[in-house]
């Protein structure tokens, strides 16, 4: 796409997507995601206003001083959903667009549902969020762990609204994602998932995530595949040693499906990382890594292991 020239376009727009599917008429009509028709409309908007590039173009622009086209944009897709194979890839191929996809290894090779996705579907299935809160607070009251705080402390810390969620939903998410000690929140999330969604985690995972064969087909079709971690942890909340193990294990799947070792890209689960993470990625020769910071990325002045990304909701055209 590009020639070796002085970089004229220094700013790059990167967009992240998660669920992209026909939502309203599905069996999960309340899941928070992007309707397929809205995705198609956004791609048409992008076609008119941007030039879609690949992550390889980004690396060449930053490391080899290659030029980028006018209004460059990079499209990224997190969590390895089957949506990306069934709905996203065909639309990208129609337009000769590249996409960079980040599947977590545990979801693809072990067919385990990520905690973040369990929470999404718990919230989707249970319309009355006060029932989930009752379950959570009953669990806290009955647990014997000395690490637990009084419920009023959790409410003071987490019962607030944010950019995307009201106070009830944010409280549930924060308690189940980070608020409780790991083992306890894992047990609680599994219990709520079984109660409200499904007791058959593997079958649910088969319906939710791409397979290894799907990923190989996506590579053959010209898509790019990166790492979203092994177990999809908050990397900035675990030790350096555990970070290294998780990232290193995630690389095995990339190698097994045929990703070029010179083109290993990383996406920080939940956007969480620290200096240890950056040093590990450098030592393992990752070409680029992507955050969740909603701003344009400056190729001339910023770290390619901290590429910022907008959410799809930040981009017009839906």
C-alpha cells in the first residue's frame, strides 16, 4: 500500500469492536453490541471518509518511516467471537478491508467462557438487575473470607454510573470483575452464569467463539490475528511472572494457527497493563500492542506498544 517516504499522516484512528451481530431478532436481544446493519452503515461511512490500513502498514509507518494514506484507520475486533467469522469478515472482504482480530486462547482452545462474557450474558438474561445484586450481596454476607469488606464499602466504591452503564449495572460488573478476591468472584460468577444463562459452558462457548479452523480461514482470507492473552486477565493486577506466563502461553496458539512470528500483535485484556507488561512484550518481540484509550494514535511520538483505540460508539455512521 505504501512507499518509503516521510510520514505525512502522523495520526491514526484505530477502532475496536466486540459483538457484531443481528441483535434485536436474536435469542439475546438485550446484549450490548453493534447491530449488523449498524456495522454495515459504519463501514460505508468509513469507506467515504477514511482509508483502511493493516497493522503491518502501521508497523512499517512507525519503524521504517513509510507513508500512510489520507485519513488512515485500522479496524480491530476483540474476544474471538463467532460474530467476527460469520458477519464481520464477509463485510470486510466485500470492501477489500483488512481486520485485526484478538481471540483469547482459553476461549478458543479450551472452550471456556470468559468471565467478562459470563457477566454480559448474566446481565442480558436477568432483566431485573436488583435480583443479581441480591444474589451478590447474599453471597458476600455468607462468605467467610477475611478479605471481604462490609457491603456498604462495596456500594460506596462501585455503586456509581459511568460512561456506558447505570449504577446497578456498573456495580454488578465491578464486583464480579475486580471487586472481590479472585477465587470468590470466580465462584460467584460461575454460580450466577449457571443460574441465569447455562449449565453447559462448553456448548455455550461453541456458539459464542470462533474455532481454530475459523481462525485459519480468516488468515487465509487476508485477515490478521493477534493475541488477547491466554486466560484474558487484568495484566496490571497480576505479578510480572504470571504476566509472562500468560502472554507466552497465548503465543502458542498464534504459532499453531500459522501467524507469522514477525507479526505478533497484542491487545491488553480490559485495557489493563503496566511497565512490566511493556517490558515483557518487548522481550518477546511483539510488533505492536493496543490499549483502550479513546484517542487518535500519533505515529511520530507515541509507543507502538501503547496504540490507542476508539470504541465503535465513538465513530459516526451507525
